[in-house]
C-alpha cells in the first residue's frame, strides 16, 4: 500500500484520479495551494495546503505525511505553474519518504518542436528533464486526446466544454487535414484507472501509453452522424490553411470566446489540427498500459458519444 499525494487533485483530470485512487487500498492526499474544507469533506480526502514556492516546506510536508508517490495533475499553462511543479520535483528528490513521481503530461510525447508552436508545453518538457536529473522513479503518462469532450454534458467529467473538429451540439465538423490519420482518444476516468493501476506496479516504464480508442476523424464523424441520426455540415481544413493558424469556425466556438478569444482559439485548434493530421496522436501500440493491465477495459468513442447524444 502506497501513500499518494495528488498535486492538482481538486482540478479536472486530477479530481478523476483522486476519485479512482480512493477506491484502492492506498492512502490518498491532495496537494493544493489552499485548504478547502468543504471540498475535502465532499471528496473524503484530506487537502494539504502546499507552498510551491518554498522547497524546504514542501520537503517537510512530504516527510511529515510519509508521501511515497506523487501524481501531478497540475494545470501547467504558465511559468508559475511550471515552477511549482519543478519545485515539487526538487522537494520529492530531497524527501526521505518520496520515491516515485508522475509528472503532469497526459497527452502525447511532447518535443521541443511542439513547444515551439505551443510554448506552454515547455513546462511539460522541463518537468521530464528535471526528473531525469533526480533519483526518483518516474513515468510520463500519454493518452492522446480526451474523449470526454464528445460526450459532454451527459458523460461524467470534470472537463469544461471544448469544441475541436466535431461540434456535436450543432451537427457540424471542421476536419483537420484529410481526416484519415488515426487519433487516440481516452476518457479521463479511464486515464485515472490506469494511473491507479500504475501506482501498485513494482516497475514503471519511462513512458506509459494508454489507448482508450483509436479512430480517424472521418471514422469519428461517421459515428457521430450515425448516433445523432443526421448528416453533419462538414468542412476540411487542409494543411495550408492550418499553417496560417486558421480553422473553419464551428457554431459552438462562439460560446468559448469569453474564456478564449477567437484568435487564440483558432491558433490552438490549428496547432492541434496540424498535430493530429501529422500522426502525433497516433500513439504506438507496443508495450501499452492496456497490455500491462488487460483487466481494464477503457470506454470507446462510440460509447461516450452514445451516452452523450443518443436520443
């Protein structure tokens, strides 16, 4: 039995991980920037306030609570969040009790090339580089694109709505490239189940690949049209258009502009469109967590779409 701290465990994927870990024999804590007694009672998990700017206090926190394993689900979107995770890694390396660390990655195998187009990825790369310089055992979890988005709001998820390629609510699609390149989609609670299984495994691979389902955008579109019983209004954004950081605007995009201005959303969607068209989300199927834990049956894209949209 491990004593696990989930950094960012009150957030989106982090909360799913906490809920699944709670069903295991492990002792689970949440590390957060501030105490939240109401949420702590709701989750049934102790939330420990963490001063991420102070490595010495983090070391004391980890040792006082005998934390063996840290699962980071921090939202690493700026320098402050990146530095917080780097400080937590440094503290874990100094802690006498902490031996294992899962950094906040949960996407694809990011490279410097990805970070050039999408600078927030620099924090993910920095975490792995930092871990490689420590004595900690670590693994980077890679799961492709979250399939929750295509089942919201009926599918249980802590993710906020985000419309990429398929606009399920408005029966429309803007397919990146030809739409014939495979993309891996994984449900957040399935990611959580595999992460929970990892925490009980004696040895970790450097990269832990999860394949919830693998479909091309054209296959995903066909499933969506079948489930909704209607043809979608479909556009294809070729690589030339995507290289200008523009995509076809979908009807549901306007609802996102309050949090992501149109130009910023277009950029993000174009970058992700280029990556999916180039096969960066077509994860390798050798030595996956699926093969290590065959008892875990992840949900398919069809199942999530059916729960979300079947009449």
